[in-house]
C-alpha cells in the first residue's frame, strides 16, 4: 500500500466537504489504486466539541504554521482563505519541501507569481483546480485537454452571485436590489456583497485563467473590472427584445503579444451556449486553434463542487508523485492593453426629451465619429417627466471612441440622465 499522509488546513464548508469526501473514497482508493491518503492533521484555529466529519486518526492543530512545517505530513491542502496568512502558510510548506493544494483564488491572483516561482525553484507542485469555477475542471482542460491548442479567447460566467441576480432580474422582472436581497436570503451572496457584485471575485479567477491559457504572468492589477450594481431591469428587458441576454462575463483575449483582460456586464446573443447558463451555475467558453469553440458548465461554488476539484488535484499528485508543471511558464514580453483599446459592439440607452430631431442629432454625432449603427429603437414614454428611452446597437468600435460619442451625446440639451453603455459579446 502506497501511503501519503496529508494535512488539511481550514475546516469551513469546503474543508469539511474535502474530509468527508476523502473518508468516503478511502476504500475505493485502497482497492483500485493500492493507495492510502490518511489525514494526519487538521488545522483549525478554534477548537470545538463536535466536528461535521469523522476525525479518524487526525489530530487538531491550532497553530496552522506549525502544521505546514511538520514532517509527519507530505501534502498540505490550504483552505483557510484570505491572502496574508495563506501566503505565509504556503511558503512555509514549500520550504519544508511539500506539495500544496489550494482553492484560494484571491491568493493565486494576488501573490501567485511569487508562489509559483518558489514552487518551481524547489521542483514542487502547486495545484489550484478548485480556485476557478468550482467543480468544473477548467484548469485541467487548459493545462492538459487543450495542450495541443492555442487558446485565443476565454469568456466565462465565473461568479454565481452575479449570475443569480441577473437571472432573477431577467426571469422575474425583479429590480437589482430585490434580486440581491433574495440572493443574500438564500446564502448565495454575503451580507457585504461588494466582492462578488463588484466583479472582484471574477477578476481574481480571470487572472488565473489568462495566465494558464496565454502563458503570461498573473496580472490581476491589469484587469478592467465593472460590476452589475448599475444595471436596471429595463436594460435586461430591452436586451431580451433585441435578442440578447445580459451576463456578467470575465473575458481574456490575445492578439499576437497584446492581451486584453476585462470583467463587465455583456450582451450575449441568445443562440450562444453561455447565454443559457442561469442561476448560480458557472460556464466557461474557450476559443482555440485548431479545435475551435468549446464550452464547459457546472456548479461553480459550494462545498461538494469545490471538494471535488481539491481531491482531483490530490489524486493527481498521489498517483504521480514526480509532480506536474502546474505553475506553467511565464513570458514577460506580453503587453496588457487598456479597456480603451478593446473593440466591441455596444448597446446604449439614452433618455431624451420627446422632441423632434433628437434622433437625428444623436445619429449625426455617431456618424461623425465613424460609429456605425446596427439598430435603433425608440420606445413610448412611461416616465412622469415625459422622457423617451432610445436604444441603440452599434457595429464594432473601440471603447475610447464610444466613450467620446457618449460624452458628446450627453451634452445635448434634450438628453437627460446618465447614458447606459453595455458591451455585446
């Protein structure tokens, strides 16, 4: 029997689920692989009388840094969350010559370059499948399944809170605030939801996916990030009438040496597979050559889904102790481009006074800036101030050009309220 003792640090929802899954798998691993993965230590800073799992032979260690350095375990699974303590724990484990497995996307996105370099210098594996899209094995898809392909674009729904809120707005006509309250009631959103609805969580995950797909350094700080908190249900409804869903997407694209990273609400054609991803489900679309477009969808969060990914990484290490190149190669010649240089089709909503000639003035401004219009619709006014919403779909143009147009249109005396701008996938 091949015996590999492990330590698990962090016993929240995910940590407990990992321990339960490993206990459940133990007989299968022994019979199928002649493999034993005993949990010898569990890192938990707070003691308790009743644990939601079978402790078995494991001891509870309240000093998590001592656990990282203890020679009685060979693999450390870091599930404590946060950045600073998790970074210190991981570094100490590497210095003790141990493989580390994590589900911590914030740690990878913000400190991953340093951690990968440390692991590489010591010829150690650092695995992080569970850090992106929960149970969807997207990291392994990019590292292994598409290893013979050149990935050119990633577009993902990788935050379940945002997707749930947008689904509620689209399917039930709920306002953003009502949909968010429902998400909080069901436990899909935190009491302070800023990390999710502001796009930060998705940006962390996008940094990881882009580094894997393009071989570039992790670049969380280079990601343009926009949340969903300014969306109005009338924009959801208007998009639906025009043949689109609005989804909060994390997008990474590469053109030669230029890399474009962005997170924002996006109009998606209804015939795109990613448009049908609803609720708290995640979905990731990859464009690659020669394979073409592939799509992956599944549970993006929760104890069971994340535990599945953590244990998958553990089995990779256990079944091939020589380790794998999980940290990837990084090429510093890549250049990260500003959101201003991204080209896209756009949706605009302009609230105007019900006067003759307003549409002509708006279209004239767009024409002068060489922005072509694919469609324009004017609705009847339901506003007490008799404002009329005008919905515009443009052909592809650069972000900086559409921003210039919005600035000029906003100066028209007939235009009221802030102009709504959304990008179309």
